[in-house]
């Protein structure tokens, strides 16, 4: 269970000044690939460009791509959402200023985490297993 959801259930406030949706709102609809930029934004830009060049693969796998900055969340691929960057950083335990790439599955669980740029085929390979094959056959 994501921390912000647990915080809500148990009455612990993550950041009372900022509302917005949490990643839990995407469960069972999307896989969420989240880029956390490094201070120089070099790795984040490289990662985003690699992913966006494979938009068909993202779309086919129901992946939305978000970039979580210091004070905001940008939708790089997929619909815009009002998301709380502070809650996402808290949920996923990511410190600002360091590059990270995290894949959250449709079930809301973290499926992959990296502190290095990853080629899209590696990410797609993580998704393209028997569960995904069952999705395609339905």
C-alpha cells in the first residue's frame, strides 16, 4: 500500500498545503513510469527522450510517463492529472536532486527502480510477461 494512502487511512498528513491525486488513483487503469530529475536534468532529459521516441510501446502497455520535479508533476505522456509531487516523493522515498526512474504497476506496487537511465526495451520486457499476455488475449 502506498504511504500516502496509508497516511490518509491512519490520519497522518503528508503535506497539508498541497492536495491533488495520488498514484493510488491510477490503480488498475495505468502503469505509471515516473522520472525524478537530477539537479542538472541531464539524465532525466535523456530518459524522457528515449521513452517518448517509443510512444507506441508506451500506449500499447497502458503506460503514462510523469516527471516529478521539486514543486510540480508534469505529464510527459498520457493525460494531465493534478498530482501532489510531495506525496509521490514521500510514497516512493525519492530525494530531490537525484535521478531515479520508477515503474509502478497497475496494482499500485513498485515493479522497477533504477538510479540510471534505462532503455525502453528493458522496461517493456518487465511488463511483457505472462500477465500482460493474458491482458492481450482478453
